[in-house]
C-alpha cells in the first residue's frame, strides 16, 4: 500500500471492515477479535476517530506486543503489520476458525462498533449461516463496466461524504465491496438500476386493501430499482396512503396518523435484516385498521425472543455498514426500541411477530372522533362526516 492509497482508505471512514485507533489500548484484542469474527480487514493504528493522522512511535517492541495480543486470541490468529508514515496497518484475516474469543469473551463487528456476544450466540449464528453471508458473496453475473449505475454510485459517495481521486474499482475495493474483480452482492443491491435482473426476490411490494382483510386489493405497487431508491419510493408510497390528522387547539396543525420515525425504522429493518437467500420479498400491507411490514427471515439463531430488542445481529453486515455510512440507520441495535417509543408517544399499539417471517404490525386508530380539541381525520367517508358534524353542531355551537 502506498501513502496515496492509505489516505484514500482513511477517507472512506470507519466501518464494518476498518477501525481507527489513535494508540494501543487495553481493548485492542477486542478489536482484532471482532474483525476476525466478521470479515476481517484492517486496523489503522495512529489515526484518530475523525480520520486525522496522529502518528505513532513505531518500534519493534510495539509490533511484538500487537502480535502477542493476536496470538492470545483463542484460537490463535496470525496478522500482518505494515507501516506508512508512522501509521501501523494491522491486517486481520477473515478467520477460518470462527468464533474467536479474547479473555473468554466473544465480539463481533456491527457497523463501525464491536458488540460483545456469548459464545453460543456467535457459534449458532455462524452454524445457521454456514459461514456464508449473502451480502459478502461475489456476484459473477454483474459486469462492473456495464451494469454499475454511475449516478447511483456517485450519489452514495456524496451521501457518505466520501471524496476520492481513485478509479471506481479502487473505491469499491476500499469499501470492501470487491472480491477479486467481482462486485459483492451488497454492492449490486446498491449500485444496480434494475435489481430484478440479479435478484428476483429483492423487491418491495406495497398493497392497499379495502377494509381489514386481503379480500379486495385497491392498489398495488412493486419497487425494483436499487436498494436506496426502493426504500425512498416505498416510503413515499406509504405516506401517500396514510391519513393526515388535524389537531385543532389554538391553531390547526397536521400530524400523520402513524409516526414517520417508526415507519422508517421498520422499512430499514426489513431491508437490512431480511434473508436474501429466501425466495420471499419485503411486503407492506395497508389495511383500514393496521399497516404490516413483512420480510423473510425470523430471528437469527443466537438471539432468543427474550433478547429481542436488546442484542443486535444482522444477516447482512455489509448492507448494514453501507446504510450506516449514509445515515439511513442511526445506530445499530436501536431500531426496535425506537419503534416502540414512537408508537407509545402516539398512544398506539405495535406488535412484532417472529416466525419464518419477521412482521411488524402498526395498529391504526380510525374509529374514534373526539371533540374540537382532539383529532379529526381528514379522509372519513362523506356520510360519516355529515353525521359527526351535526352532532358537534348541536353539542357545541347551538348551546
């Protein structure tokens, strides 16, 4: 690696496969362990969290100490250390004997952070996935020269605040989205213009029903562009089919009948955590009394129902990392609690169903009509409007 390449790598920022450390600290073994349990790659020693190069006094003693830390990981781990301008580059392999532990503790990288896990959680996770992660697999059908949508690629870099002077493949390599000369599945999902060309099941279907059952479909829309466009378009569709409530107090203010934050979290959760090996797709069903988000893949083995909302693992760490870089995910592992809190503030109920599909059910409150200090739904049937307004007229205006 040359200095120019190092600067470009630092410019990509911390993420799933890259960690900055200003100095050697007591938790250095934890960082090595977490990378080995994830997908490996690099720790840059002598770089601050903000990407500023602080430099480090590189000595044989320091390098020997780092190697000793790696050897004390169970099972032993072999790492490579190189140096450029007082920055030590520690290359951590994608461990072949997972799970690894340090001092009897197990760590895994979630986004740019390390999360402590029990051995059984890590072991069961990798047994379930058979050490194969969908988003980390090379896609040999994708031609980078012809299939990569430059507009979507540049939009991602701008959103992630990444500037570069390298060619496209070098940037993809720094984001750890290349396997040899092939783009990994995560990159395909983000930078294709037609997702169905490569994954028929990676779409989002939205359906609007009459009433509270699936007996009659009023409207249907499928989104099958890149993963970000699908997210944006599905969310816009959802908002267009929900009602706006008017809160009349001193002045009239508008409020969507479900909290936007909760809807965003549910949609991102479906995209990031779904099982892309499954033939199923993400589906949003809009009923009169509820909205349901369904995505294939229940809880990952290693997370029990009692740990739901407390421990976070993802089937697709690269997808999670890319979403974190463009701030579509605020913080790994907080989505479920954010949904619960948002719905609680609205005074509404939410239910999570954990089967082979993961389902979030948002219950609507469309049957109540309160006095002029409360909520008025703007899309009630005209006949009901007239009936309710007559009651209000007699009760409040004719007194």
